[in-house]
C-alpha cells in the first residue's frame, strides 16, 4: 500500500515586523512592568549590600541595620512577586468593556 504524502503545510515563522499585537507573547505594557520590577529587585539587593568589618575579626553592628535586614529584602521580594504578575497580566483583560 502506498501512502499519499501531503504537501508541506507548515507556516513559515513570522518576523517581529509581520506579527500583529495579538500574536505576540508580551505587550509593551508587560515589558515596562517587567523593567520596573527588575529595578525594584536590583534596588533591594543594593540596599542589602554593604561592607563588613574593616578590622579582621572585628564586629560591625551595621550588618544588623533595618535597611539591610528589612527594607532591602522587602523590596527584592516585592520585585520578584510583582514580576510574576507583570508576566501573567494581559492588557486586553485590563481594558474596560463598553
């Protein structure tokens, strides 16, 4: 039995210029939100960073500052949490239906 071969019906991948807004995975709003979240994450890690003791074996009480143990981790955590929402959110669902 000979089987009939179907012609190749695969679509060619679309370039970015030819894709419509609905065919893209992310909208410009998603990219702006992800950029803002990335800034929050980097800011949180910068607030957590800092020097240690300058004396070998010395104690620096600055490592227990509120900025390092509360504010920095909170900003980084909020950045990661909001990043998930920035990826998931769909701009079409945000528009008000008239």
